[in-house]
C-alpha cells in the first residue's frame, strides 16, 4: 500500500512550557512510593513531575545511604537536561540526615542552580513548625542504628522528642509493603500523649495517602516524609488550596521563616 504523507506548510505554535511549573524528583533506584504519591498529591494541569533515579543498594545502613552523595549532581542534571526546574526534591529521608541538607543542596545546585532544593528532613521541619509542634513523636521503619542520627537531627532543630520508635527493617522495598492497617496501628503505639504531632519518616512508607485516617486514630496532626515534601512543592508552586481530606498540614499555607 502506498500513501503520500502530507506535511503542513504552517509550523505549529509552541508555548513556552508544557507545564507552568516543573518539579524534579531525584529518587532511589529501589523507590516504589514517591512517584505514586506525587502523581496523586502534586501533579495537575499546572505542575509537571519529572523523575530520575540514582543508584542505591540495600540494606539501609548509614554507609549505604552516604554512598549516594556522589551521584546527586549527575542525577539532577539528567532531569530535563539544559532546562530549568522550579523545585528539585531529593527523596530519601534517612540519607538526607546522613549526607546533610546543605550538602545535598550544593550537589543539586551544581546541576540546577536556579531550582529550589528540598529534602524530606528540611520539609518535615518546616511542616512541623507550621503546625506549631514543638513536642513530637517519631516513627521510622529503620533499625535503631539508622534511626539514631535522625533523633539527633530533630533534637538539633529544637524539637523535644517524647517518643522515638522504629520497626527494624533494612530493605526499603519491604518498607514500601507495610500495610495501611499496620501503619495506623504502629502510629497509634508510637505517639506519646504529650506530643503535639507525629512524624512518620521514610519516603518508602505509604503513609501519605492515609494521613487523615492516622490523625483520626491518634487525635493529633501527622506529618510523613512524602506529605511534607508534597505540601512544600505545592505551596512553592503557588497551589494554596486547602485539602482537609489529606490531613491538617494540607490546610495550611507555607510560612517562610
């Protein structure tokens, strides 16, 4: 069969951007959770989500987490090469503690100098402060060895930590398979009566879709790693609509302090 392919004489009109705002996600090679959470919580007709993965090998240990640092600049550079991003979020809470927020920001700025750089730890601090939470409980899926630096991080940020609980897992793929029912059950047991809020660490843990359910179970505001970064990304992109069905944090504006 023969056909003549017709090419229009007029070139198509090109808009400046496919989306008004661009968010880059730098996630672990083994991550099951960040992309679905951001697709559900952040992506819309104004905000495009662009993803690259960095090499990572289990188990989740301080040394393996630090080993990602040399890959960050190159990983960020491959998210829409030679184009600007509004935000770049490095999606690993425990590695953000081990490597350091400032070091991650420098590494990503080497590739994307104009982007706002977010880490789950820094976003969690901003979220908890926005909730006026000074006394907190913390739940992590990690071992005690990996959890201790996180305790020290939040203590150094000025939070009083009433209770710190961990689940002892060493594989982030297993962390992504904790059932919603068990997340609620562990959250209930991890929350101290005097705490103002609960922080659930780890971008692998599927807590963000059920934050309102956890809040109803414990009677306090809840911040998870992915909820904190999603909330900050939305606010930095000018999306300020309150979403009470997604938890108390999602009803609040971002107050830069």
